[in-house]
C-alpha cells in the first residue's frame, strides 16, 4: 500500500496565509515611508515609523533591494525607492486613458500660464500625481509622479472632496485620514461650505493654506459616464501669484479640465 502524506490542515493553511499577508502588508508599509519630502531614510527611521523591530525592517529592505524596489544612496548609505517601482507602476500608468488624453493639454496649459501643470487622481483618501509638465521658469513648484496629497486644503483634495458625500468628508476629516489642523465642529461646517463653493465655481483654490510658499488651483475631470476620474492642478510659488492672478489661473485650469473631459467623451 502506498503511503501518502496527509494535506495540511485548514488551520495550518490559514496560519500560513495570515503570515504571508502580514509580510506583504509590512513591506508595503516600509515603502510608503518614503516621500518627496523625505526620499532618503535609514533603517532606524523606518522602524520607528512603522513600529517594527530594526531587524525586521532590515530583512524587508534587503528583499526589496534585491528586487530593485529600493536602493542604497551611495553617499549616505540610506535607502530610497528604486527604479523597479517604475517597472511595477508602468503598466498602470500606460493604461490610464486620462493621462494619455491630458498630456498635450497640460503641455498647452503650462505654455499658456508659465506654471507647472499636473494631472491628479483620487484613491478614496488621498490625491496622487500621475502626470506633470514642469514650469519653464527657474523658480517653480513640481512634485514626483506618485506623490500623494492628504492635506484638506490642497486644491486637488478639495476638488475630489467636493464630489464626495458630506458624510464621507466628515469621516475622512474626523478620523485623521486627511490632515486639517485644529479641526473642530465649526471648522468642519465652514470647510463643507467651502467645498460647496468649489462645486459652484468649478475649481478649488489654495492660497498658501497647505504650504506657506505655495498656491494651487484645481478643477475636476469627468469621463463619458459623468463620473469624476481626475483633476487638473496648477501649483505655483506664492510670491508670483496675486489673488487676482489666482483667479485667472483657476479659470485656465477649469477650461483645460473641461477640454480633457470633452476628449474623454464627457
């Protein structure tokens, strides 16, 4: 009679699945520590942010480095995101119809305004940059592709929230998913009124409210079904933009967003 090894029990299989999921979640948490503001991080810094032991973080980074998802800075020996991230994200970016359609219009917008223009998308809790045309001027505001914004005063965040149900907005602000300094009941109600104004006006403004030296305007983009799928953003140095020019940039931004919408069949 042939002896057969019994299959693993359901409990063991479930335990293995749980451990595997935990490893993946931890690796994602490590990669999310890096940002445009802090592109270089050491093991100790990452461990403190994600609440893991340094040896665990070191093992994760070693695996990510092997896969070229992170790499060591040759001077500081700290870690930064690697070019392998682009290989992972490339197929997604290539399939973003909004990005392909928006690109020539963003180029035209930057030529028209002299300021950086960008295309942002919403993942339900933050705004992400998926395309950008940098200003030709020496002093400008730019951000890496994939940069995430979760400040409630960011122009693109305001645009996306203006299209969300009020209950959803309240939840995102109250649980801290979106940053809003000193939020109280009165501030929340005032913010909801601000979002209503964004909807009526057709674009959002941020005059140094999320960063003292930066302003921004953003307007929504819709697909052929009328669903919001992106936002056009113009960020600029505050010293170069008066309140009057901010409105001019807002109108130019909204006009470009309408053109993108039209080319998407909206």
